[in-house]
């Protein structure tokens, strides 16, 4: 059966809603259609971008655009209450842009689309700063299955080295181990300081982490023991007057601590 679809309304830029999400995380594009709902009526909702169909639902029936396969949904339990928000999982940089939502109403032969609103989605990369002690572990978050490669630039160098690639481990800077969505670099050394980037298949940076490496800070008790040991060894070859002076100096140091 043929049916006629009529579009009602438009998407003026003045009503664009802005939202953002970091790459790899979920995003919710807000939408409300409560004022248009009729009793005992299954809402028929459509989401699209300028170029692609994103998601469509009417009751149990649904459609997902190819680029949004297994990532897009308007939950039915929310839609029947008038909430037509679009839920996106594992957001990608390519998801950024303007989305439009429509309510489809009408009979079997003539249907019309009522424009609801436009939502602009911005997708942001991850940035972090870490400080790690020598000998400890450096944990790098991959954030998403989109991660394809990790590259590293030493603080004193200009070249980038590949540390990790999906399905293959390249061991150039110590022992690197993958666990779930993280990479673990064991036995961090001074040469581990620098910038780490997690890249997707397009070479875009999903995350950038700047790492500094510090020496472990000794507890005061350890410092005191080391100082006593050093004083004990030094006192073996010192005259009595020097020992008294050294003892008074050590006593004053303990009082100041």
C-alpha cells in the first residue's frame, strides 16, 4: 500500500540544543514529545542527521542506521511516556554533528512528520596528567574498543614510537600488558616520562596522557635511620671534639623534624 508522507515544521538554528560527550562514552540526545502523544497510540519516532538515518521506532519495531548498528536506541519504556531521547553508546568522532528528531503521525494512507527539535553533538577526546614513581606501574586507559594503537614520545625526544597495536604487542619501553580496556606498563623508569596517545583507526587521538616520573619519597623514619647509619660510620674516624659537634648538630636536626 502506498502512503503519502508530509513534513511539518523545520529545524531553525535558533532552537538547536547543544550537548557533548567524550569519545567512547555514552551520549544522550534529549527529546520530549509528550505534548503530541495521543491515548492508546504507539509513538512513531525518527532520528536522523543531515546525511543518514540514525534510528526509528514504532512499538517493538525499530530500525538502526548502518553507522549506528548496535549503538543507538530510543527505549520503548521511555517513549510511551513521551521521552524520545536518543541514546548512543561508544560515541565516535564521526558521530559529531546535528541530529533531528521527528514524530510520525497519521493514518494508513497519509502520514506527516512533525519536527521536534535539533541537537548538536560535540565529541571530545580524553586528556590526563599522571605522575608515577620509578618501579611502579603506569596504567593507560584505552576508553573504547575503537583504540587501535598507542604511541609514545619521550620528554627529551621529538620522534614517536609505537608501544602497542591491537592484536599485537610491541615491547619497546618495558613490559606492556593489556587487561580489559587498560594497558599496564610495568617497572616504570625515568625514560618512561613523556606523552602517550591512544589512536583510533583513522589516526585520531582518543586520549592524550602526559606522564612525569618521580623518585619514591622515603619516610622520615627511613631518613633518620640512614642518617644515623651515616653518622655512625663517620664517627669511627673522628676526634672527640668533632663527635660532640656532630652530636649537637644531629640533635638539632631531630628537633626541627
